[in-house]
C-alpha cells in the first residue's frame, strides 16, 4: 500500500470528501453534541468506475469527546485532532513508528485551508448532513440498531448507515460520475486488541515540530524527514 494512498485517506478522503458537502470551514451549530468514546477499525475502498481494480486500506479510529485520532493500519502516518474549552481545533500529524510529528494550531489550519467541523471529525458524516438525506430503511450493525439514508446531490449519490447509539456513520458509499469510495466499520476495538491510541503522555515523548517552523527546520540535516512528510497537510506551503 503506497504512502500516497494512505495520505489520500487520512488527509481528507475519509474526513472530508465522503461527506457530500465537504466543508473546509467549521460548521456552526446551535448545540454541542457530546460524543462517547469509541475505538474502531474501518476499511476504505476506492475504485474508478466501472470498478475493476479497487484499492482498499484499513485504518483505525479513536474518539473521545474532545479528541479524535485516526491512524493507517501500517502505523506509518496518523492524525490527532483536539478541541479546547473554547472550541478551537488543533491538529497533530504523526508518524508513530518514528515517534515524531508536526503540530498545527487553529491559525495554521485556517491558513492552509485544513479546518474541519468537529461533528464531521467525530462522526465521519455530521448529523446535520443526514437531515439532507432521505431515510430508506433500518438495519443492525454489530448489535446496534442503525438507520439507512440515501440522497443524490448533483452528480453524486451518497448512501449512509448511521448508528444513533454511537453517533457514528458506520458505512458511507459516495458514488460520483467516475469513482466510488466506500468506507465501512469492520469492528469495534477492545482492550484485548494489540493496537491502542497514542496517549498525551506518549505524544509528549515524540519529536514534535510546530508547523510554522517547518520551513526553517527542513534545512537541518537531523530534520530531513520533514521534506519527506508528504502526507502532512500543507506540505506544499513549506519553503524548500
């Protein structure tokens, strides 16, 4: 699996493009949704139509009320999103195997147009967007009652399986004129699984660089990895 494909998934294919409106600015909602903790494994499959050579990747998702972590199954790259008491969202691009990463402030995210709605980060498809789709039936996912939604917006058709108990989209099928992308929940993780989220204490031991300093630090021989961090948002903004 190529790093480029992982980058597509972590950099926005899952978190943004799968939601039909793909907002790049935070969506202001009158009420704040409280999200419970979830640890899960997802699979995303992308395929040009007609589908003959699908490309799939597993990835992991950890959610707390003010923290979302996403990591490629290889653990090569990942994302950690955090929301503070004022609702400001910050971001850390991480390379867990090498214990290093790049930190982005809310200002950095705005500058590189990488801001995200917290509801979208926490539930993959925000509840507010489900209201624009039509309910088409019910099902059950891993013992939880789920609702199916479907809608056609322009050239795209979006199908969503939503689990109210989890406040989470467990299947998203986004079909355009020439490509289909499907993301679906494969399992909920338990303490018995060998993979776990990166705790804040562990993250403190990572070699972390502020995004604002990346351009200057790339010339440092010991920080040469920064030039190769192609999956990091805003990489094209660096001064090489």
